[in-house]
């Protein structure tokens, strides 16, 4: 058997199956129903198995599903950690701050399919009390020299933080 025949045989045995997406309309319908990235992946595999035969479906990774949704014009399902912690120059002595721990917990709570720990929930509850429980809306900010701080919300503030470029 020549090398060329051997290569063709591997391809014919299904080792190189195509990665097929369900029709765009079907995918959009499932997205609008609120399926998670993992559920969309499984739905794609099930569609492939039904359409092309058992074992022919392709379960894309969550990252691949996310990229497909972005290509279809959908906003990201979850923000990145940078949405709530955009500072890149946090001093070492400020890395264990309770404010940073609260922002990390809140960031995790916004992740798709993340199950909050009891500790995360306590940090989030404390954060909500600090930001909303004193009669004035507050945000968290960071300054390399003074560290983390609470301050009154300004009209330019978005979300629960004061962005580094807005200080």
C-alpha cells in the first residue's frame, strides 16, 4: 500500500470529518431562547447527528461558539475581567484589598455558567451595601498612590467603578 492510498483511507474512515454549523436561523432562534454557550455546542452536535448520521455531529468549544455569535453580530455573552478591573498597574500592597476582592467576586458573578461560592456571595453583598446602602450612589476607584477608594458616582461613571481615564 502506497502512502497516498493510506492517507486516502484515513480520510475516508471519517477521521477528517467536516465541522458543520447548524443553519444560522436555527442558531439565532436558540440564542434568543437564552441557551448557554455549552448548550449551543451540544445543540450543534445533536443537529449534526440528526442531519448527517450518528457520530457526524460536531460539538464546537464554547470559545468557538462565542466567536460564531460575534460573527453573527451578537454582543459578547460575558465581559472580560477587565470590565470591572481595568487597572494594569495595581501596586503589590493593594492586591489584597477588600475592594479588589469585591470586584473580582462581582466579575465572576457575571460570567456565564459560573456558580458563586459562599465567599463570593458575601463579597458581592458587602459591595452592594457599600455602593447603594448609604443614601448616595457610589463607585470604586483606584489610584496607585492611595490605593482603592469609594467615591460619589458622577454622570460619566459607567457600571460600578471609576475608570482610570476618568479620575
